[in-house]
C-alpha cells in the first residue's frame, strides 16, 4: 500500500513539473533576446514648419520621404500627397502604383538609383504592408507614381507582418525590420532584423528574397514599448520613431525617437518629445543634414536635438599650419560625434598667441550640427634630447625628445659605434719535442723553422 502511494506521489510530481515546461520555455526564450538597454536621453528643440492634409480620401498620414526639396507624404492604403519643404505649398495628390487596401505606407525611403527616364527623383521604397511581407518600389514625380518593382521577403523565422524596409546608404543594403509580436504591450517583444542587397531596378518586376539571400544572420534589437512607426538610417544609426497617441505614457511609451547602432546592434540614444508634442509620430527622415518628423495630426517639424559637446578650450593643439590644426582638432572630437568638414574660410588663428576659432560641421546620431570650436594652437615646444637606447658596434641607438604641450615625441637614430682595430702580429710558439722548432702564425700562413741539435 505504501509503495502504491509513493508511486502516485512520484507520478503527480512528474506531471506537475511537466506542466511547467512551457513556462520555462518562455522564460528561456525571453532570456535569449535580452539586451543591455542602457542609453542616453538627449534634449531636443522643435520647429514647426507646416501642416499637411491629415487625411487623403479619408486615409490618415503615415511615413514620408524628402528629395530635391519635395516632401512625399504617404497615406494609408497607397496614397501620396506632395509639398514644398521650404514653404509647405501643396504640389499634388495621387495614388501610388502600390495602391491597395493593406499597403499601410508606414515608411518611405528614397534610394540612390534613378529609374529610366527620371532624372529628378530616385526610386522610392514604400513599406508597411499589413498582410504581405513586401516592399514596393515606385518611380515618382511630384504628381504621379508608377510601381516598377515589388520585393517579397519569404523568410524565417516568421514574425508579425507589417514590417518595414529601411535603406542603409553607408553599407548599401536593405534592412528589413519586423516586430516579433503584434501586441505592443508585451515587454518580451523584440525587433527582428534581416539584411539584404538592394536589387537592381532592372532585375525584374518581382524579387523574392529568402534566408539564402541574407547578407548576415538575422538579429534582434531591444523592444521599446509603443507603436513603432517610420524609420530611417543616418550614418551608422537607425532612427526609429515611437509613441502611442492615446496617452503620453501608455505601455511605458513616450513620444520621441530611439536609436540603434547598425554595426553593434545596441540601443544607444533616445530623445523624448513628451510635453512638446503629445500625439503619435508617424515618420522620420534626415535630409540635407537636418532631421524632420511628422505626426498623426498632419504637423510637420524640424527636430533639433541638443547634444552636448565642448566647443571651447581645446588646449593646447600643436600645429605648424592650418592643415595640421584642423587634423588635430578633428581627432579631439569624441563620440557620438563624427568630424564631417570644416569651413576653412572661417578659421581665425592668431599664430602669435595661438588663439583660434573655426566653424565646423559634425555628424551626430540624429543629424548634422554646425558649431564653432575655439582653443589654442601653437607650434611644438620640445624638451631636451634624451638617450633611450645606446648604440653598440652592431646596432644603432635612439634619442628622443617630448613636446611639453601635447606629449608628441621626436626620435633620432644614433650611429653604430666604430669597431675596435683587431691586431694581426706574428705569434711565435715554441714547441720542444726533442727537436727545437719555432712556429710562427700569421694571417697569410704558417712559418716553421727547424733547428737540429748538435750531437755531443
């Protein structure tokens, strides 16, 4: 009887543990995608530009793209309206070639190859299909569009549809981004990423990519709670808009943008527009070094992140000429900024006192930033020469001196020591072996003199 009860207990325990397997499986699955989500929050200023038509044929605004000073405002269902960027003047309204119900038009990116016969606008890549994993390539003008190619993504693992295409100019590829799960309140969610080559426009009307075409293994990005919207890539940064219009903090999401590094796949920076704009963002685009965002109410803004960078006191840069000064200054600019160019005509340098100022353009994770950098630039001032390694008969020596300003060193070689003269005399050796013999050695030979003893 006791054995029977013991057996029953064991069976019940095993059944209980077996029932927990799905829980363990989910926990392990979540751990697989955990990422370090430490990031920097930057402040930003906004400048309102104009308001586009919120609805076109009763379909709300979605993503957008800019080219040649023209804003292509996409609308749900494959619709488009165009505006002048500098004035907000409407230029046209039309259907895209990919006009159909499920084309949500969540994102638009211009490529860099022009369709045949179009010298004004390169191909426009429209994505955000809610049912089909596809990107639509359009030949556009300010008043019309024609579908010239459809790119399908027949890939695994299968994730939530409604993914978007982001063009990466720096690495010349398509980045296909999908949310792992449809539920935006699920904090175990991730963004699943796939990368492909950009197909030639004349490669065919339909392109079907599979896992075999991937340029790298699929990877994941940490999920930032909220509806993700349009995105673009600037430099090595994915700019991903986020937010949810029903409440500024719903699901923990706020209105703004998050940044991911395209190389390391890390969640790096973000900015928060909550309090300034409390409606859902729809898209982001960097054009001519400036960052623009649009919102569900049709408002169009330039976003100016206030990234902190020291602009004064670059002391002391050692330089003998302008080229050296700018090259040394560029090395002093630290991440996440990247030196882009300098306005050499703006360089004001007093070579007597060393004081200088120059206007430069830096590339930030979000856009370009024009700043004036100031500091002191002087010629090197070196200390005394000091021997760091002595010369020998076989090796040269070294002597160095160090600049007291920047720590740069100069090195000069010390000549080998002269070899000592080797003597070459005749060396007499006397060997007595019953017969007196004198043997002399020299460099040219051996001389032997034999003298016999006189008999007694």
